[in-house]
């Protein structure tokens, strides 16, 4: 994806993704004037450049970007303004929390958080200490202290007191979000309505051109499978995990002949078990029960795989070639393949159900409720913050960042 387009998505997401849930107990430190350079003023409360830098670094890390990517984008000022807007919205939410008595600054609460913070810091030090002992470092305590100090510096950690106050601030902002969104109720009926709308919109596009499925799927919004697709279940009689890892390493190193030789030897070891499993499947035993008893594919133990199997698309590349070809070679629902070798072991594949057309609502219901319900909450919160902005005195200085 090009930087410009990527940043557009980032900028749009900043004001919700970073506003409510941004920040942890690590505080960014910037030298000199960053501590006093004002980038915004909200109802008389100043926001400083070091807060901007902390927010910026967090978001860049989240999206795998650098400052150079931002400067090379079509509109770097959009990015900078988005970060400042996010900080303004956080401040507005916090001021609202203070007005509503939602900020807990009691000695008991601060003492509790301080204890938790110190425990967390101790776990980091102890981890480095254990690493030093494991690696045979002569002075493991000095090693741990050095690594621990490097970690705190890289994380921009200042002191426990500041970290605790930041935690209290974030807790208050999250409480405001929870209060504002508590009445948002996105029901299964709402999800069904959204699903039906998406199916109506996607069906003709996907059936006419299967490549459109890839587009919808890339954004996690595919609700119609293309013609020629099918759901298959996988009874895997696997070779040992260590052998799988070694074979994968050999292939990565370009040593395919060595990998093939090792695979052949490992497959020979499990062939009797695989043949016995195939014999039982061909005799008509319940395939799901056989997977539960003999199978090693974890994807078949949880939904949607457990109920529906894997979706295999004609011409697709999501699965290893042998699995893909064997799945598409099955002619009708209920058909079972022979033994299909791969670097994982022997697969016995059942054509479970034709997959073309709308994805069953039950398969996507929970995802829709989670995603669209979250969007409804985000909208409610955005509207609430917009109301606070209307009554606030706000000044921003994007030129200072």
C-alpha cells in the first residue's frame, strides 16, 4: 500500500483509536523545550510537545510507519493536526471526568497503583536477571541492571509517580467512554439487517467476478463466497512438530532435496496410522468424531473450522498445493480423499458443503456484532466529544510540531 493512502487511514483512525485507549504506564521523555513547548490549550490547560511526541511514536509503531513516511505523504499536516486533535479530545474527556467526580486521587488508590507499578518494574528486572543467569553471565545482577536501565530509557520512562498519574488519567478517560456508550445496544437483529444489506450488495459482484471476493476479504468484510468454492474438513495425521519445524527450515534455506528426504522418512513412520484412519473414514464412521479422536489440526477444534471446515476457493492459494488440489478434486458433498501428503503429514479430506453464495449468518454474526457495535459506540463517543468541543475554548499550534 502506498504511504499516502496508508496515512489517510491512519489519520482517520487516530482520533478514536488513540483517544480513549492510548497510553500506558510508560511516559515519553523529551529534552529541552519539548517539556514546555505548548501545542494546544484546552479551557486554559496547556498540552505540551512531549505529549504530542509520545502519542505520535505510539501511533507510528502501531501502523509500522516512521517520521520519514509521514513527511513523504501527501499531507503531513493532516497527521500532525490529527495527533493534536486526539490530545485535545483526551483533555476534554479528562476535564469532564474531573467535573463529574470520576477521577480517583485518593491516597489509597495512588498507593495501590504505586505498588502495582513497582511490581511491574520488578518483573522486568527479574526477567533480565534470569536471562543473565541462563546465559552464564559472570555478574548477572550488573547485566540485569544494565539491560533494565536500557529498557527504561528506550521506553521513555521517567518515574513511578508520573506513571501512576498517567494511569489515573487513562482510567478516568476510559470511564467516560464507558459511561457515554453504556446505552449503545447493537443487537443480533441489527447484525442481521447489516448482513442482509452486505449480501445484497456483494452477491452480484462476487458471482460475476471472483476477484471481488479477494477485495472484500482483504478488508474483512466478505459475506459472499465465489462460485466453485467449498467447505472441506481436514483429518490430519501429522508428523512430529520438531520434524515439521526442521523441514520448514530446510525449505527456507533452499535445501528442498534434504527436506523431501526427511519428509519421506517421516511420512513412512505415520503411514500405518494414516491408512487405518482412512479405512475407518471410508467405512462410513462419523468424520467429525474421527477428527476429534485422531486429528492433529487445531483449526478443526474451534469454530468456524469445527462446524464448517475450511473454505477452499477454485484457483486459491491459501493452502498448500496438495491440499488445494485434493480438495477441489472431490466431486460431491460427503466425498473423502485418499491420503494427501504435505509437509504437515497425511491429510484425509472430506467435501463437507458447497461454499458458493452467502456465508452463513451464524458464521459471521459475532464478528458483525463486535465490529459494528464498536462502530456504534465510537460514533456515540465522537458525538459526545463534539458536544464538549462546542462549549470549550481550544487553541492548537500545529506549526510547533
